[in-house]
């Protein structure tokens, strides 16, 4: 099976986690796009969706899925999103699509985070994928220095401005053995909007697409 077929497989499988009559939290990315396409088929059975990016909003609206303002939604039973990496404890690196801040906001109002990913995303230790950090532009220089002091190699993602008007630093060279501690540390630096470590808002379940079918990991 190709990587795209594995993404389609888990996108379909995630439909089983949608609770009829409720609002669904929807992430961002190519795997989530497969899920959105499936969600459109049952759009009359849900109360709507809360979106984590302009891209997902546009895709859902084009398919007739009602997108709600997150400020009007207190909680959602489930948030479905992809990941750039996930470890065996359900901690993730996210933000490859630059949507990490809104993804974390929606994940935070969700009772369960269902991660959908192809098998290549499962790792023993986070950090092989460069860690995205969304930063207020005037703080980028100072945040880069702090990240270097941690042993990372930050690089500005050229030509990218987030939905929130900020920039992304991608940090190579970190071996993230304590995701919760590093998330807390980086988050408190002035100028950091969001770090792409999802430890506090980790996955509850991961539907992993493998050539043998969907493998379910629970955390
Ligand atoms: C976007 C994300 C995505 O979930 C992550 O990049 C995975 O994307 P894809 O499903 O395209 O591999 O965090 O900010």
C-alpha cells in the first residue's frame, strides 16, 4: 500500500470515533483531508465542526460541512488530527502544516484526541522530525538563541506566515526524551506562541495505517 492509501485507510477508520449529533474537532494536513472527505458523507449526522486552520475550514465548507466558531463551543467529544511523529506514549510532534497553535486550542477543548497517521510516523523518541515552534516575529532572534542553547538547530521556515500572523522556527537535532518537560520549558519563553510538542494534549488513541490494516494504539 502507498502512503496515500494508508492515509485514506485511517481517515475512513476515524469516522467510527465521531459521536452522532455532536460537534467534531478537525485537525489539519493531508491525512485529515482524507478524514474530511469521509466526514462530508455523514455531515447531516453531526452538529458541525470546529476547525484548526483556514485550510481545513475551506475544505469543509466546500463540502457543505458546517464550521462553528470555537468560542461558541465549550467542548467536543473528539478531536481528530494527524501528527508528524508520535511516540509509544502518545506524545506527538505536530506543526508540519504550520497549524500547531489552532490545533492545540481545539485539542484542548476535546475529551479525546484521536491521532490518525501512517506507520512511518511512529517513533521511539521524538525529534527526528524538526520541531516546529510558532513565534511572534520580533522574538525570533532571541528564541533561536535559546533553542541553540538547548542543543537544537533552529531554522526559519521561509515564506510561511501562520493563520495567526506569526513565523515558524523548525528545530533539528533535539532528542526529546521528556516531551512534557520540554513542552513546558519552551512554552514559557516570551514570544513563543506554541511549541509543536503535544504532551499535555497528547493522543488518547492512535489509528496507525499499516500494510496489514489499521493498528489501534491506546494511551
Ligand atoms: C499540521 C500538522 C499535521 O497534523 C501534520 O503535519 C501531519 O500532516 P500529514 O497528515 O499531511 O502528514 O500538524 O500542522
